[in-house]
C-alpha cells in the first residue's frame, strides 16, 4: 500500500513538472540550445526517420546518459550488432553532448534523446520503438521508464552499474519506493562488489545481481601522434572535465608553473558546454594568450599559451598529444570523472581528493603507481612540477597507467553474456 502511494506521488510530481515545463516551453526554447535540443523527442515525439531506422526488427535499446557513458557503450553496441545483426540498435542519451557523441560514434542505427520520465510519454516511446531489450548504463534509474518496459514484458538489464555511497544514502531515504522500482529490473551487472552490495541493500533481489565490471575498461584507444607538438618542444598539460571552482585554481597553478617551465601549454576542457563562455572569461582575465578549439579550423596544434576546448568529442585527441593529464570534478566535491581516458594514452594521471565516483579505480591507480592524487592546488603544482622536470618519471607513470587501462578484465564478454540471456 505504501509503495503504491509513493508511486502515485511520483506520478503526481512528474505530471506537475511536465505541466510547468510546457507552460515555460517558450522561455526554455529562448534560453539556449541546451534546452531546445531534442525538445520534441523528450516528449516522445520522434521523427519518422528515427523510427524507420529501427523497424521492423524490435531493436535493442541502449541508454547512456552523457559523453563518458556513451564512449563506454560503443564497444558493447558494436558487439551486439555483430552478434545480433537482425536486431537494430537504438541509442538514447540524456544530454546534448552525449547525443552528439553517439551520432559521431556511428555505433547505432538510430540515436535519440531519452523521453522524459512521465508515464504517458514513456508508454508512447515503448509503443513506437517496441524494443526487445532495454540496456541502461551505470546509475540510470527512471521509475516510469522501468515500469513501462516491465509491464510490456521487455527485459531490463543494467550494465556497468554503479551505486556510490552518496547515491545510496540519497536513494535510501525512499527505500520503500526504490525497492519497488528496482524490482522492475531483470538483471544488474554491477562494476564492483561494493556497488552490488549497495544495490541489494536498496532492495534489488540478490539473485538478479551480478559482477560484470566497468565497461570503461573495454574502450580501446590508439595514442595519436602530433609531430608539430613534438617538434615545438612544448610541454602540454591537459585538464579534462573541469568544473566551476576548479578553473580559477588550475589557471593560477598554470601561471606559477610557467615561471620554471616557460614551454608549458595548457589545454582546458570544461565539463559542461553551457559554461564555455564563463570559462573563457576566466581565461581572458589571466592576460595569457589563448585559442578556442572552435576557431582553429580543426587543428590540435596551437601556438598560444592556452587552448580552451569548447567543442565536444575532441578531448581524447588532446589527451593523446599531452604530456600530463589532470581529471577534473575532483578538486571540488563532484565525484570525479573517467580516469581511464587519459590512462589509455599512456599519460600520467592526476586527480583531486573528491573521486568517489571512481574510488576503487583511483585506489588501484595509486597502488600501481599509475596515478597521483593531490589534496589541493599546492600539492597539484608540486606534483606537476616533479613530472614536468623528469621525463623518465613521466614515461614510467604513463606506462603504468597504460598497462592498467589495457586490462579490460573481461568486462565486454561478461556484459555481453548477461545481455544475451534475454535476447532469445
């Protein structure tokens, strides 16, 4: 009874939010591309081309929220397509950058935005696409979506599942509700034992929970060569996925490093596109020369002191040409981002203290000498100075990072095996 009441409250809340959103729709459309992108699709109104691309073969629907999850899903979708050529692949994302990356990866027959989690909207999407299997990456718990799929008899598999301690505490406040929601999921393929134990404690049936690993380990990468960069003698510090509160600190660190390493250059990639203009103002205030990736005709090499990476999908190329990498979202309390991305290119990886989203990976990187954790800007400057002054140390730490990243731990076969159980 209590569970039904909680779900009724959730339905009431989503209906109220949808009504308010529709009233504010004109303002949202004028507010910027971030709010306009995929607006109709989020309401379950998909173009005929997106529907035709996955008909009539009952597609495998893979959902990944944003860029990092999309990249980790690409090997999975390609393997699904190879193993089940009769099944079209439908790929959905929540964010616009994720959508751009999904389309660029060309790993699906159709790429769409995830419908808003309203009962009527998700039912409409299910009726239009008629998926044979729904695969959700990481922690994508959308109650109405899961309920609609389950009621239509569509198996639901979570892969690369993650449940941080912070997320667990948040969900646990409504455990009665989320235990019902998790009951709609057919199988959970979790990244680690801690993740598995938390999702079980939240209400998932233990018999449905498996350890399949982190699909980010399955992403292959070949280090790109940048001959112009090598010949210039420059040293490149690449900062990926920075957040508000980090850029100013990182720019100060960079200015101090330039006193002893005048050849150093900075690549700064903010996590969220809507902050590009804000970060550009911060860079301009330093008085240092800079380029923007969007204005250099697609080139990666740059002569200015700073490259502001205001495009989507180019960060891996800069990790490849860089000398040292820092992964953002970790000097501020965000939880960190994908440490494996620069590691795959054999680069020393630095990160801050707030790395809860990748706690086990960070611990392993430190244990194997493949990554360096710093507590603040002072420690970051010292760690960077040590690496920049010692090419042999950079190569050694980078080689250990590449070795760790190359260890895929059988995650792709394990994930495929779990998904294929429900494709009969």
